[in-house]
């Protein structure tokens, strides 16, 4: 294989990152605090239009802290989108609580508000009062927040938005991550903005963010010596990595446009093939289209002699291009075997039929055209 690997979602640096990183070296702020951390937090808050952001070592850490700040503890229950990455749910277990999963809606691939309603009614009849809801904006497509918030407000259920995949995504003109009590971002190597590893907790509650920073730096009480009355963590983002984040923030809108252009090109090239459906792009918001995904109906595609897995293999073998199935729903994971789930069929079908295509913002249009050609070729 001589072709350069076409990754699903590789990091995409713009050049400005090195200026901020060099500044960190020159000023010797090689620490989990410093001007880049402060600057990156300001950049994020002003871009999203929320009061503040706390830069952390990962999106997973941000979810962990959000749940802890909401008082989740042993024996509690937390509702979580079923179709998501495991990092949405795992922090529930870190705190000794149990997740309860809620299926996706076929129309959005995101949390189904009707299932949420059903879950809350059924749990209430069982005397279970969940402590929080974690709703994922899957692959950068916004969840339908209005009906979800109407339900959660009625019962006083705090919402944590897992916007790890959705920086730059809006819902009715407002950035996702700013609707719930907390929003969570990830800057892992595969996300739309990468600091190699990192994350952030965002909120309009500055007191809570201050508390998050306190917990993220080992929860040191004010004293000249090391005094601790609370269990803390080492979850702050390095000032070096925050410099990468500041550079990346100078081009975030361009990155969103490039990912959206991938989705548009794939939709045009593949959307009409028999049995192929693009993932939804609901008109209530602007998806960042972190990953472009589609489903291949097994029966319709079989008539054309194609399977989802044959597409993955062909892209790998012919173009050295990386494609993957859609996330495996949490209720199907061995880790969560036996966990309560409301619905589950939609996530199961999307896992069976769904495919994520190479979607990087640095994806060359020529490579994208070759990917489209290879897939079209399988169907003819
Ligand atoms: C990437 C991701 C996370 C975790 O973020 P890390 O920064 O890798 O810890 C959480 N939830 C979802 C949906 C993600 O895609």
C-alpha cells in the first residue's frame, strides 16, 4: 500500500498553535495553569456565548466533574443517551452511581424526547428520581433541545450536554453546550478542535466553574500548608496544550465549514444510492458535521450486492481510507450488560447499518471524490 492513510478525523493544525506554544516555553509557563489556559477559556466562552469555561485534561474529566458538582453519588441514577461513546456514561460509574439509557430518535439520531418522557414516568412509578440527564450531540448533530428541556424543567432534572463532538454546532442559533447546567467539550486528537488531549466544562454558573477548577487542582483548601477537606483530582489542562487550543480557536469557523462541506459532498455523491440514507441534518440547527455518517439498509443494498462491511473493507483496501461503524449503543456493551434502557431498537439498527466516513477538515476534495467513486462503484 503506497497511498497515504486517509484517517477518519485527524488533527488539523493551522500554524498559529506554535506561536502560543512558543510563548509558553519562553515564559516558562510549563504548568497546568498560565496565560494560555486563561486565554483559551476566554476564547471558548466568547465563541460559545456563555459566562465561562474551565479547561481540563479531557472531556471525560469534564463529565466527571459536572456530575460531582450536581451531587451525583453512590446509589444515584443518571439518565444518559444510549447511542454515544462510552465516555459519556463511564463517569456515572466513577461516582458509584448507575446510568439508565434512553434510545435515540430515528429522525435526529439523538436522544428521543418521547423515550425520555416514558423513562421519567416509569422511573417515578418505581420511586427512582434520576439526579441528572447527560444528552449527547451525536457526531456534531444537535439534539432537539426544546422538547428535552421542556421535560427536564418540568421535573427539575439538571442537564449536562455532552458536546464533545459538537464544538461549533448550534441549535436555534445558540451554541450547544450552553443549554444545560453544564456543557462538556473534548479536544482529543480526533475531535474538530484538538489539543492532542484536553477538554472543557462550560457553564453560565461562574461559581460552579470556580468549584470545578478547585476540584481539578487537588481541592486545596486556603492555607499556607497543604490542607484538604474534599477529594480532589488532577484534571487541569496544561498551559502548553492550551496554547494549541488558542491557535485552533483562530480557525474554528473554517473547520466547521470544511466538515460541513464534506457532508454536503458525500450527500450529493452517495445520498441517492439504493438503501443509502445520510445521517439527519435537522433544520432546527447547524451541525458541525464532525463525522459524516450514513446508513446502508441491509435488504436494499443486498439487492445491489453491497454490505456495510464491504464498504469499510473496500475503502481500506483500495484507498487506505479509514471508515468505521457507528458507535455501539451503551445497552449493548458488555460493561453495561443488564443496565436499564428505555427503547434501544433505534440505536441497535444504527449500529448495524451505520457507517462513518473519513471526515477530517483537512480531507482533500480529490480524496473525498475517490472515496465517493469507490462506494458508487460497489453499487453498480
Ligand atoms: C470524545 C468523546 C468524549 C470524551 O472526550 P475525551 O476528551 O476523549 O475524554 C465524551 N463523549 C463523547 C460523545 C465523545 O465523542
